[in-house]
C-alpha cells in the first residue's frame, strides 16, 4: 500500500528529497504522496525513508491504495525499468 501524509504535516521539507521515486511533492496545504509512484521504498531500502525522517510521524499507510509487497516490488520494477 502506498503511503500518505496526514494533516499533521508541518511542511518541514525533510521527506521530499528522501524519496527515491520522486513520489513526494508540495500540495496545497501539506506535502502529498503520489500513490502511483510510492513503493514504500521497496526495492530501494529496507524501510520507508520518508517515515524514517519525519519529525511528527504524519506519514501512514494509505487505506485507499492497498498493495501487497509483491505489488510494490512490481511497481518498483516498472518505475526503474529503462
């Protein structure tokens, strides 16, 4: 499942550069995570890098985008192919 920001995001800017897939960007009120690009860092790292650096723990699994580990790995392979 991809990740999402809650409204507790303080726009501290530390998560965006940590995302290896470029899934994080500034939204209207807070940062947002594009579920089409988020692999929870599967294929890149053992843990989600944005979650690791977030000072307010506002990044959670997105219940609207459930994905298995295999689906996340397949997305990673699609994103990094070529």
